[in-house]
């Protein structure tokens, strides 16, 4: 009986040590998605996924101030990595300088406002987004998403549900976050995964890509999860 108790105790201890030795990868989703975007990611067993949740940013929030709110969800006493998609990647860029992760991985994202497409930079000068009501912005996103990113058809219902869950105020304020983003330069050490068929944040605008997904779209975290997972695992292993 005592031997069995010792074996059980040792088993629990080994389980706890294994759990504690894992590095947490905090994933931050994009504007039109939620944590379902990461459903098909598969990382090596020494990494565990956790998800940064966020809703409607406060009125007049900036990318930096909103990122500061989100870091409260991170346990900085344990090893961790940041990984963000689209808007989530932009937030990770800001969070990196606040919490100093082991690595920061951007998927289908940009490191500063100079990499944004013209339609965003134009609205910094002429803020059309401020004129249009949030309902129109959300309606436009629902209409344009299947046209701009046809790859979404592979997980059509998931993408429709994620976008449908957004409210007009959220859409208007997150658009403002992107358009009013102040960052002009890319921080050091950012790891980039980007698809060549990304029509939302075009590949040609990205200064440096570490892992290219051929024909990968803006939606590839879900639609091409196997290849994105492989790229992430390589990035995590490399010093």
C-alpha cells in the first residue's frame, strides 16, 4: 500500500514538473475574429496555448494604452511568448516593450504604421472612419470579407460566426486603433509569418518575413493551420 502511495505521489510530482516546465504562448486574435481562430494550431508539447481575451476598447484608446490593459492577463513570472494575428500582432508589438517576452511572433500582421496599406494611411489624414457609423463599418466588413479574402470559404461558418459576434462600437474603435497607431519603426527581434496571398495586409508591404506561407491568406491561421503551426514551431525552437 505504501509503495502504491509513493508511486502515485511521484507520478503527481512528475506531472506538476512537466506542466511547470512548459512555456506559455499567449495568442492574441485579430479584429474580425476571436479565440476560435487558433482552434487548429498544434504546437510542440513543451509549449501551451493561452488566449488573450479582449472586447470593445475604451473610447479614445490608443494601441499602446489598450495593450497596457491586456498585459494584465499575462503571468510574467513564468516563461512566455507572445503571438498575434493582424490587429493582435500590432498589440503584441506594443506589449513586447512592456513585458519582454522570450519571443514575439506576428502572423498576418505588421510591426508599424508604415507597413499598413494606403487605405489606412489615407484615413489618418482624412478620417472617413469617423464619419461612418459603426453599423456601416461592420456591415462593410461582413460584405467585403469573402470578396477580399476568398480563402475564408474553407472555414466559412466559423469566420461568419466570429464576425457576427462583433458589435458596431467595437468595430469603429478597433478601426480607430489601427488608423491612429503612432508607431513608425519596427522593434528588434520580431518574428514574422506572412502569406503571399494576404489581401488585407499585403505581403509586398512587409519589410522582412521570416517564414513565408506560399498562397497563404489573411485567414491562414485557421485555413492553413498545419503550415502556420510548423512555422511557429520552427520559430520557437530557433534561438
